[in-house]
């Protein structure tokens, strides 16, 4: 395994990399297009305080890489040319080369893992290449799986093909679902062997986001207690506000203002996850985005048969990160962030009331966001007090019969509510939904309440079906779909990864020949286990 090659400064990148720098004249990305603002901040804190925010270094070469899949739609959003996917790009996005202006670095952070303080963590296998100025604003590009860093903690710094396929597909699938997320531009693979539970092969995912800053970045500089680290914490706060929350500039209490904004975004993110049955699986504070994005796709999963206590990560033996617990864990993590911001709030050490008051707004913001999501999934337009109970009772029905979450909400869009109450149960058009429930009487009682609620607001079935079809997906990345793509790719056939990627770009629209992708999972899917190993 080759040794790490460190760069003296980001400005010296091109000279330092020598032959490993790509010679491709990538017209859309001149050297000055790479902004490297976080790298510059790290240099500044190093120069002023002796406290860097990370380490500049190159990736470890990945032998004989190949393209597995790319998101050309994302490339277009970045303003890149149609011919961006070439041999030079393959080397860059496999960690083997850099373009002029790139300044790769691994960042340092700390965090709580499974509720326990874990101390220093950091980008153990991720390299931040820099930022590009895209039409939607600056976007950071990061390689995941590009080799060892100073924060690898005795690990090899690689990612395996199995988990990389899952991250690539789910990043783009979540974006198509309208859920805030990091994106995935490219997935490359190599025959290089990587040891996990078994011997696997290496891969690299190119991730894209406005920022990869996490709660853990703030925790790292707060928990040391050193004055210089607290100055670095203040610099990080100023950076995040200046570049990602410009509306907060000039606030008398910037730390409180940032916390307030992150509380809101986190509440909305938790509601979005719950509404599509998404389970993250490892909601440690170092896996929480300061921008409220879904980040670090590891042992995630989408609910099949609905079990509110479903645990998607088989390493989570206590169920801390079950689907039902996610909103509360979001709040727990916000409390950890608030604790990290204490040094930046005057008098907060003696009287944390101001921070507490901001935190407590989550107790109103999450239910508001969640109830809005449930109301939309039920096709309700007006807001009424009984809507919450109506939604919860539907979930109880799903849980009692272990009904498939995605299918149950999708078929609810075709529910026929018009006509007499007596006709609801016998209407053949309602059979596809009604037959999902073993307890027909319980469903019929709920369906009558639902129909009366729809009729009370003058809802028409055809128009409601259209609205519900835009929020209740037909396709999600079920574990068995990902597993099939993984098994084929491990044999050198990437076509199923690419097909799933295309399918999941339009999760709400029926696509010809894809009926099986929207059907119940096969029985063998129950044996799939997903863990933190990647």
C-alpha cells in the first residue's frame, strides 16, 4: 500500500502532485473555479492559532479503476459539459489524480457515537477536493474511499463496492424524493481487495454538497476546553454563517441564531425521513449535517412491512436508531450541538436558558412538520384537529398487520371515497387497498372516517389521487433491489446499478417494465442484514 503524500499548502497542489496531476483541459473547470474556502479557513486557523481544521493530502492510488455509474443529471446541475466523463475524470474521481486548483484535504471532527462520547474522529476515508462554483451556488466535491488519512484510526481508508453502490443509489434516490441530501456524482470501482467481514473489492463515491460540515466539527473544538480551540470554534461558526446562512449575518447572538436555523432544518429532515419510511441506521452526531442534509449512507433501509420499532442496522443491538426513535435522536443530537456552542454564547455556562429555549422549539417544529407530511400523504388539504389521530390510526393499522409501508400509502391514493358509506367496503375499486389488511373490519371503520373527512373538505377522488401520487412514491430503494444490483456488480455487470439509478430518478411515476420494482419484497429479502461495515 502506498504511503500518504501530503501537500505543503493548497496553493502548492499542482506543483506537488507532479505527474499525478491530470493534464486534461477541462474547459468548464479552470483552476480558479476551485474555491477551496474550507481549506483556506484551515490554513488561517493554523497560522493564527496553531489549530488546523484538517490535513492536506492526496488520495492513495486505486489500481485499474472503472466507471460503475455516474449522475449526468447532477453534472448538468453543476454546469459541466456533456463530455465530462472521460479517462482523466476517472482518475480524478478514483483518487489517482487532481485537476489544477484542487486542494484535497481530510477534515477533523469528533462526536457522540451510539450516545457515547467517542473523542476525535474525522474523515477517515474521505477527501474534500474543494468547491466548484455551480449555478446553484458553491458545491463541495468529496471522495469517499480514497485511502488512509490521519483520522483513519487504524482502518484502511477504503470503501467497498457493496456499500458504495448503496450510497450512490440512495443519495440520488433521496434527492428525487425531495428530501435534503448529499448527492452522488460518480461511482468508480477497482479489483483491489479490501478486508471486511469477508474479502471484498474497493470503490470510491464522489459526493457533492454545499458543505460537509457536521455537528461533530463543532463538538471537536468545543470539548477540548482550550482557549485556542474555542477561537477556532468561533472561526468555524463565522465561516458557516457567512457562507451557508448569510441571512444570519449581524445577529447579536450568532451561535443562538445558527442553532435556531439548524433546529428547524433538522426537524424538517426528521419529518421527511419518517414520511417515506427511511431509516438512517447510525445517527451519531458526526453523521449529522449542519445544513440539515441526509449524510453518510451506511446501514440505512426503507421500511417494508411496517414495524415502527424496525432496526435497519444489525450492529444497533439496543435499537437506539430505530425508525420510531429517529425524531427523538434528532433532538438528542441537537442538544449535543447546543452544548458545543456554549462557549460562544455569553454567560451561557452559568445560565443556559437562552440555548434551552431555542432547543425546545424542536418540540413544536417537528410535530408541525410531521403532521404536514402525514396530511399530504393522506391527501388532505385543509388542516383539522382530528387529522393527527386519523394519520396515527392508519399507522397503527399498518403496524398491526405488518402492512407494507410504501405500498399502503401508494394504494391509498386510489381509494374511492365518493358514494354512500355502505358502499365503501363492497366497492371493488377499493379491494387492492382493503386486501392489504387482515383485519378488514378495523380497516373498514378507519376508511369510513377517512371518507367522511375527505367529503367534509369537498375533496374529489381524481384530483386527490394526483396530489397523493406526487408525495407517495411508487419506487424506493428497497434492500433487495440494492442487493441484486450489488451481486451483479461484484461479478462485473454494472447494468443493474445503472438501471436502478434511472428508475429512482422518477420515484412517483409508473415506468414500463418496472412492475416488480414496486411490488412486495421477495421472501429472501428478510435475510438481508446491513451493518456499519463498509
